[in-house]
C-alpha cells in the first residue's frame, strides 16, 4: 500500500479550512506547527496529514 504525501500552501489552507490569510500566517508561525523547512522568503508549505493532526491536537 502506498501513501501519497500531499503538500499544501497558504492558499490551500485558506480554501480547505476557511481561515483568513492573517489567521493562516499566525498558525504557521506558531511553535510546533509542522511547517516544512524553507529558505527565507520562500512560501510556507506543510504536509496536509501532519497539519490536520496538529490542528486537531490544538483543539483538545
């Protein structure tokens, strides 16, 4: 069984979860958020499954 890794960015997060641009950047800057490593100025990216798991853990 193969599991595809889905990488999403800011606009995807806004569309999928209904957050505003400002809310997404606040979340992505939060300690513990599973943001993929990036160079300064490069767009934020996350692995969708890890991000969803992290979001759920914040509600608990």
